[in-house]
C-alpha cells in the first residue's frame, strides 16, 4: 500500500514538473504573424514586430528612403556621437571586411552612408593607421570613387555649389597621385604635391590656346573687352591700358578671350581681384584689327593703330622694332573686324 502511494506521489510531481516546463517553453516560444518579406525586429524578449527592412524575392534587401532617414535619425544621436552602423574585424591575414555591401542592379548602391545632422559629420568615413594601407578604396570597371555635391530627400537630389572632392595632406606629401595599372604593376603618370605644384608625364591640354597673365588695367573712357590690343601704362607699375597710337613700342599683348593658362601673382584662396584682365602674351587669340594701313593678309606683322584697342598691318620697317604684337592668321580686306592672331611680341 505504501509503495503504491509513493508511486502516485512521484507521478504527480513529474506531471507538475512537465506542465511547468511546457508552460515555460510555450512562454519562450515566438508566435504570431508578420508581413511577408519583412525582416523581423525584436520588440520584447518574447515578441517580434516588423522592422524597416524588407527582403525582395531575389534575396536583396530594401529600405525606403523615409525609413532609412528615420532609422539614422533614431540610431545616430548627434548629442553623443554614436554610430548607426559599425563593423569591425580582427583577422590579420586575408582579404577581410568590417562592413561589405553588394548590389547586382545596374544603378544600385552596395553601401550608402547618410548624415542628416548638419554638424560637419560624415556620411561614410574610412580610416587606417597602418602606413601602407588605405582608408577608403573603390573598385569598378567604370568609376571607382565618385564625389558629388548634392542634397537628397524624398523628392530627389539637387546639385549644390559645394565641393565634390577634397584632399588634405601634411607638408611634403602629395595631394593627389595618378597611376596607370597593368596587373600588379602601377606606373605613376601625374601628381600634385603639397605646394599645389603639378607634375604630368604626358603634358597637359586645355581648351584655350594661349598663355595669359592677369594684369591690372588703367581706368579710362573706354571699357575693356576681349580682343583689345593693350600697351604698358607708363604712369604705373604692372599696369596696362588700351593702345591708342600707331607703332607703339609699349605694346604688351591682347586681352585674351579664353586663356589656356592664366598666371597670376595672387594665391589660390585670394578673392577675385577687380580691375585686372587676362593679357595674352603667347599663343593664338582673337584680336581687334583695322585696315587703316591697308588690307591685312595672312602672315602680316601687326602693330598698334590710331584706333584705340585695334591693331593694323605694319609697313614702316624702321618703326616696327619692338612694336610688333604678332602675325595675322586671317585676312581683313576693309574696315575693322576681329581675326585670329599668333602673338609673337618683337
């Protein structure tokens, strides 16, 4: 009798334990329904809800721009400098990544960073302390890295008058170095050093056709225009003015229409200086000319004329030494006009 009672008690205890374990198991089990394709988010230790991320039928992930901005606004608190997304790795060998993104669509983005704080932060920042490593690197058969000055919102993107790319280096370094690669061999072809000086193995090409100096002009009754013939101003240092008399040995050059290279004594970050014009002293430029000393033919030597700012054909060889501004490359039969001139001061 006592043995049977003990068996009954043991069975009752086991049944109670089983019910308790089953109850705990059911309490820890996540149940319910969700949105198809939506990545779940833990809203409670035992409950899940929809996150702002969905998985497409091809396995790619998608986040709407409004949800994306909301996600960054809620997870990147500007008051304490926290990070919305952070990746790290500690491997010492092999090609590894802290954060890596892939996109197979023709116009998609593998990884995108957005900063909406307006406090001088970064959308994406890469850094490295190793002397032979790279902070940010881009791979592409088209454009590896692109910088754009844009403001984007739900209505689209608008270009801004900011800076698309910025490079900062210490004294003695290089702001930018360009290489041509073939397999594991890289050949440098250009660089810009920390002083702003450029070195180009293949030379340079510009859309202009002359070398010009930025020079101050004297104030006068006539406005200055591209194509004007200019002479040295004898009343001031490093200043020019319109030509106004024939065969002037003060001839200096021509007001350049579109300089290929513009030299200046001012620093890069100096404000634009009023009262200066680009004076073409070498190259091919349009020039105002007059036929007052006869028709101009190709190859004629040109000198100053009596018409302010205009050149004419030089015919008096005794007066042309030091008065020639260049050679005509186009003809002018009568009147006045504008022709291409090869500037060759002599």
